[in-house]
C-alpha cells in the first residue's frame, strides 16, 4: 500500500546517530517530508537521568510540532526509547516509533549462542533491556557493554573528524578475547555508523544486528494507515535542527547535504 499525501516525520536523537535509522526510512519512504532534530545541548544521553531524558525529549518534540505539525515521530535513539515512549504517546496522538536493541533476531542468528549488546551506559542498565534478554535470549550467553566514548567517537566521525581507533579498541577490550562471541546488537543508533571500525577491533564477530531497516518498515506501515494532517507546505525542504549553536556549522552542513538535508537551523531561534 502507498503512503497517502506527504507526511511530515520527525527523527529525534541526542546527536547524529539517528541518521542510521533515517537512512533506511528515506530509502523505504522517499516521499515523506523529513525533519531531523538532534539535542546537542543535551548530548550525550548515555549517562543522563531518566527524568532529564524524558523532559528534554518531550520539550523538543513539542517545540518542533508547534512549528511543523507532525504526522509521526521516530525516536531514533535507544537510550531515549527505553524511557520516553509512554509519556510521548500520552502527549501526542500521532504514531510514535522507538528503537529497540535487536536482541530477538540476534539470539536467532547466533550460531554459538553467545551474543553481545553494545549500547550506551544508560541502555545496558535499563530493566526494559533485561526483560528483552529474558524473553528472547534465555538460551544465550549475553554480554553487555555500555560506552559513552563510542558514542562520542561516532559523533565525531559524522561531523567530519577521523576515528580514534586506539580509543575504540580500548573500549572494546573486554570482548576481544571472546572467540565465540559471534553476534553483536548495535544497541545505540550511533554504532552502525562506526560498524566497520568495530569490526576491525572484533574480527571474530560475524553478525552485526542493526534495527534500522525494521524501524523504517514499521514507520512505513504506520504511515500507510495514518491520518495525514500536515498541510502540503512549500517549500518543504528536509531540514535539521540543533538545540545549541554549533562550533563549525559549515562542516556539518556539507555532510548533511549528502544525507539529503538542505538546511541546518537552530531550534527556537
Ligand atoms: N544515539 C543514542 C542511542 O541510540 C544515544 C547517544 C547518546 O548517548 O547520546 O542510544
């Protein structure tokens, strides 16, 4: 079934990681009007309290929705998705899609039944994630590694800096000697963007589970059934919002052009 009209969809993350999910959505639903907001004033979310993450996310989504009536919201951040989905769904009547670490497919795919969850420090300690592991991977040995440094490395890469492979390798040290760890859940949306570098540090890993495509499919399905309220406004450029002034906006602007975003603006300017 095709999506009716041209829905306005907001992608939200603390940083640029959500682009790994947006990329899949853009391929599957190319005609949507996409807005991407990254809360760089609150970045990183990894070690922030649940209350702060909820408050920040609700504020940003509310503020964007006032400017551009939204038809759907994608919380393209695992750390936020573990806590904000119920309050967001209470506040907004439009579809709200979250990201969940791909524990279930990882447990199915692993040959050795030894899998790893690579996520932020916040995500690995949430009850929600333990429940997923208990429900979908009771027959697997599951390692959990929470890292803020990896998030920062990925963010720097997208913003045009080189990847510090030594720092990356140090962060992944606990898993280096686990020869039968064959499957890793990329449980932070930043990590698909440094997958190749992670693979260099952990050559034994055969499968990297990235939920991007599944989220894009879910979004498409919800949009097919959704009431599309946003008016067709012209010009409808796909644009990015930051919550804090950037040090080097020109560099990011040219990177964002490659992702199909023509404008970079400050929210609430
Ligand atoms: N991209 C985010 C996630 O998926 C979080 C990064 C951060 O710590 O801010 O969890």
